[in-house]
C-alpha cells in the first residue's frame, strides 16, 4: 500500500503495579498491534475491563508503555509516543493528536463557549473567529444559547459531554482519540455526533475510539479491534 499509517501500534504491553496491594501485578495488554489510516474510524472493542481506555491513554501518552512502540506520523516525522520526551509529546498533541475524554475536565469560571473556543485560540485563530465557531458547534449540538456564557460545572452530564465533544472536535487534528463520546447523550444528539465524526473522516482524520453504543459504532466505524485478542500475560 502506498499510503502510510498515521498510527502504528506494535508489540505494546502494559502491566499495572498496584502499590497499595503489596505490588500486585495487573496485566492489561500484551503484544497489542494494529495500524490506523487517514479517513478511517476504528473502534476498540471488548468487555469492560479489557483495557480499551488504558490502550487509548497509552496512545495519547497519558499512561506509560512497558514495552513496544506507538508510532504517530507528524508531517514528515514519526514520533514514538512510548519513548518520546514530554516536550515532543506536547508538540505532537498540538499538531496531530486530539483526545475527547469521557468526562469534561471543568475549568472553574470559564464559560462553555470559551471552553470550546480555547483549543482554536491556542492554534492561533483570532479569538473573535474562534468564539463564533465555538457557538456554531454548540448550536449544532443543541446546547441552549442561554448556557454558552456559563461555566459548565453545574451542567447536566449530557450538557457537559456536548461541551467536551465540541472542545475535542473544534480544532483540526489528523488523529483523534475518543473515549465513549456519546455515553450520556440522547438519540438526537448521538445523531449529531455521528454526523460530526463522518465530517472528520471525510476531511481525512483518522479516529480511534471506544463506542459503547452499538448503533453509533455501526454508523461510523470501519472495523473493530478486539482488545481481548491482545493476550494478557500471566501475572
Ligand atoms: N491507573 C490504573 N491503575 C491500576 N489499574 C488500572 C488503572 N487504569 C485501569 N486499570 C485496570 O486495568 C484494567 C483495564 O481497565 P480499562 O482500560 O479502563 O478497561 P476498559 O476501558 O476496557 O473498560 C481494569 O482491570 C482496570 O481496573
Ligand atoms: Mg473504558
């Protein structure tokens, strides 16, 4: 194949050491390997506790990797997240890799629309333009305009999740990681998220996600990677 993967995971292993439990070892994944290409959406599948979120956090560089490589293409360079120095990882997140977490990390006193606009402003978009685009995205996600100026701390779970999705999707990143982005949404808003994901795919974005909702998964995902197939080493 002529095109190269944007993400290539190979031989990845991780075991949690539980220091509060006399150093008990909890193996999560071993020998995890797969490639992800521009414009495709791939789901991590498997039962609760299989290691899906842990794998996603390793790709984003939030969890240390014990063994193996997580190579991400960044323009002409390839960065191995497993060994990259922290500064290189931060730059990789600025240029290439976005993450939509399961829950919004609430920033005190910052209004919802500003929370959403912030990544664009960070990318160098003029604040006025960034704020306008944030409002458009929140409108698409049916977040009532009366909430836009309010900090999301007191929002409902579904409202917070929509702010979180808007914040995660507003800036362009060629590789997007999503952890259960629709868990607290009603059917109408799930459909909006499906549309937004389809638009990202058409723009060539590669998506690796956890989609517990089968309908959403079937609508957007091109394949499912079963995380349980990455055999867990004996403890
Ligand atoms: N930070 C952590 N420290 C210790 N154990 C963890 C940590 N994160 C996850 N685990 C454990 O690793 C296993 C996989 O968890 P997770 O990756 O969240 O699974 P999934 O997302 O597939 O439900 C679980 O047994 C979980 O308790
Ligand atoms: Mg999980």
